[in-house]
């Protein structure tokens, strides 16, 4: 796996590079198909007596989705440890999810041994029922009033998840989607992060307002 280390406002010492090589062994074990790991260390100095800090950003590029992790601390070695821990946890969860998906596939699947259909609450009709339908002994009801529409709208409901925008971007990249719906932990507003061109991202949020009925009553 190729490794790239860049420092912004801080020099990258040989000792730091050596520690990086030791730490990323965990990442390589969990992401065998990884092609490149980009490490960015940013030094930030503040006014009004605030202690400077170091931000370590990890970006793992592989044949699958891009995985990112970030940590901040006054010591860049500590920030590196925290960022590697975060990335290792993300990769571990993704690996467990893939293994569980192979062992417990979702959706309908045919069991060769029993000849039954598993994963769906439907049982195949017996030969007697099929013959009765074919001969007209069991009438088949049709709804001819239903109108055909070429547009199919599918809906999905998910439990809300509170997280920061940065965490939502990481989750979106980890699952390989172009957008991710979440509740902003800073504002409590329903929000969506989405991928733009290059490495740019956008955020759309819904501000909390009174409903039209409540606004009419208030006026």
C-alpha cells in the first residue's frame, strides 16, 4: 500500500514517518485491497492564548469506497493514534457487515436442500392450487380500474441519526453513496450531505419553522 504524508504548517520528521509505518499495519490488515493511504497533518495556531493543535486526516483509497478519519490533539502523535483508531473501527464494522451479509443474505433465496424459499414471507402454491386456477375452479380477481403509471416511487423509512457533518461525510464515503441523510448534531436540523465534483461536498439543511396552520393561528 502506497503511503503519502503531507504537512501543512508543520514539518514531517523521520520519527513521525516511522511511527506512521508502524501504526498503519492495523489498517493494512483490515483493508487488504487498499491502494493508497494519504495522511495530512495540519498545525493550527490560535490567538487569545489558545493552545495550538494538530489535526491528522487519513484518507484510504481502495477499489471500494473511500474511507476517511480525522482527529485533533495538541500532539500530532496522539492525533495520529486517535485517527488510526477511528479508521480501524470503521473498517472493522464494514468487514463484519460484509461477513454477516454473506452468512445471512437479505431478500428471497432458494434453499436447495429443502426446496423452500427463505427470506420472504411467501410460500409457493401447491400443484392442486395451480391446477384449480388454470381450470377456473378458483376465480382470479383482476382490478381493471387501476391506472398504469411509468413512474414508480419507492419509499424507505429510517431511524434518525444525530451526527456532525464531518461524520456524515465519512459515513457516506464508507457506504459508497452519493448522499447521506442525517440530523445535524449541532443544529438538530434534518440535513443531507452530497458529493460534488472532485473532493467537494455540499450540505442541505431544513430549518425548523412553524407549520402553515400554526403560522395562521399565530397571526
